[in-house]
C-alpha cells in the first residue's frame, strides 16, 4: 500500500495556497489522476494501491465522483490566484486505471477539461493492464479525448511475469496494442528488467517482442527492490536471488542498442521515443519542474514551489471530500538549496541536459573530471549543457553526487 507519506506542515482544510505563492501563467500546468485499484498486488510494487480486500469501505463505483469533488476544490483554490491555466498534459496512473469503466474515466477527464480547458496539443495518457484493453474501451477513451495508452507489458517471458506477480497473458499485449492503434491512440510500452531468474536472453526476447509491436515509445526500468514488498521479503528469506547490478547494466546497454537500432532515441535515462513528438510530455513536466495537481489518494501536487500530498487510503480520501474538505494531508516548500539539488537530479537525466551555469561550487569543478571519465558529453558541455553519455546514464546517481558536492 505504498511507502509512508513524507513529513511536512499541516495542510489547511480548505486547501488554500499560502498568500505568497505565485502562480505563473508562463508555467505549464499538468494533471495527474491516481486510480489506486488493482486486482492483485504485484510482489515488487510499493505504489499506493489497493486490492478489493484492502479497501475497507471505500467504493470503486463512487471513485469518479470523489475525484470530481477534488477537481472542484482545485478550481476554487487556483481560481483565487487568477485565471485557470489550460492543461498541457493529463495522466491517469495507478494502480490500474482501466479497472474502472471507460465511462468513469471519461467523466473524470471531462471534469478536468471542462474546468481547465486544454490546448490543441494537450497530451492525455491512460495507463493500462494488457488484459483490460478492448477495442470498445480504446474507442471510448479516444472519444473522451485520450491521446495515448501506456501499456504495462513488463516482460514477454512467462516465468519473469510470474516472478513479478504479473497476471496478464503475454499474448494480450499485442491485442491491446492493436486495439489502441485501431482507435487512433499513440502507444507506449512499459518494461521492467533485472527480475530474479531473468537472463540476458529473456530480456532480449522481451525487447524484440516489444519492438516488433512498433510502439511510439518505450520505458524500460531496472527492477528496484523496495522495502516492505513481497519480493523484498522473499530475497531476505533467501527464496529468490537479489537482482545483479552487473547484469542489469548489461540489460540496459542491450536495451539501448536494440531500441536505437530500431529507430528509437533516448530522451531520459529510462525512456526512448521514435521522435521528439512521442516523448512523454507529462513525465518531462516533472523532470523540468513544471506545475501539476495530483488527484486521488496519496497523490502529490506542485504549484509555484509548494508541494503537498493527499491522505493515502481511499476511505480517508472519500471521507474528507464528503465533508467538503481538501484531501491534502501535508505540504512543504523546499528552500533554494533543495530546489537547486532537485533540479540537478532531475534535469541531468534528460537528453536536453542541464545548463552548466546551474552547477556551482565543487560541482562545477567536477565537470571536467566527469568528461574525462566518459560520463558527461564533452561536446555538449562546450555548448553549455551537462548531458550524460551512455556510461553516465548507467552511473547517473554518481554523476549527480559529483555535480552537487
């Protein structure tokens, strides 16, 4: 059911922003809609999600109406600071958003678009489990305004899916892709590598299968063992082996080789797109520090340098909204040093890079050494940008530590 919420200051019951928070029309505004429901809990997952037995009084069939109440609160709060900005991106994440009926997802999206409006270029994404995608659902989402489906493929190898507790039929990934294409939706495939027992050949098969489906975008994430998950307990008890760092590095290089050969270009450490227009603009908004409002239990928001987060459990979320209260549980405003550190951490991960001018002190002096070590692109640095090489992507955390020393 996810990690604990961060510590912070109490959030007001009405959700109002502090008086000195500046909301800029020049800053793009995005929306995240969290759908916290799953049929089963995957062994590696520590997201804020709930199976039917964990809902404790919360109702899936009431969820869309609850989110609409929070949208109304956000319209009031942001409206107090001026005209509402049109949304540049909307992202339904989870959980499994497509466990909800298509009509519920459409109502939630209509609530966002009717409240804030959108631009002609707005990107609207729904995450989906392959087994839940039908031609009817894809067409319903497209009619509602969705532009993009992000399909949780994870692997094409049955024993890897079993290790991850993924229950979908690998064959249904192709079915889901074809349904999305038939409805006119762009397609992203999400993959995970480095599961216990997964070989390099297993990973190659998953990559080949994904590429053959001709998606517009691929995300490939190294498996991270999160504390408190089923998989962490299995490893601690010696039932399965922990992921091997060297093998995961080999898997990353293989992904980059095969995806590059297939016409994809990396634009963030774990993300590749066929062209710039297919990059996930919603995720780029996070990495670039734009504003967004996160709706749903445990969702996080950021506006004008202020961050806040909602209560975690769906029942607590529903109760607050039923009382006309904001579901925000706490908030914080990072100081200048923390914001600078976060900017380096996030913006150094994308292919556009980080302006060298934003690296200060010992970090600025470390740039030359990082170029010499082959971790930063020297030609890009001459042009004023810190851009990771492939070796640098593999050691991104070490690069960030050096840049922020």
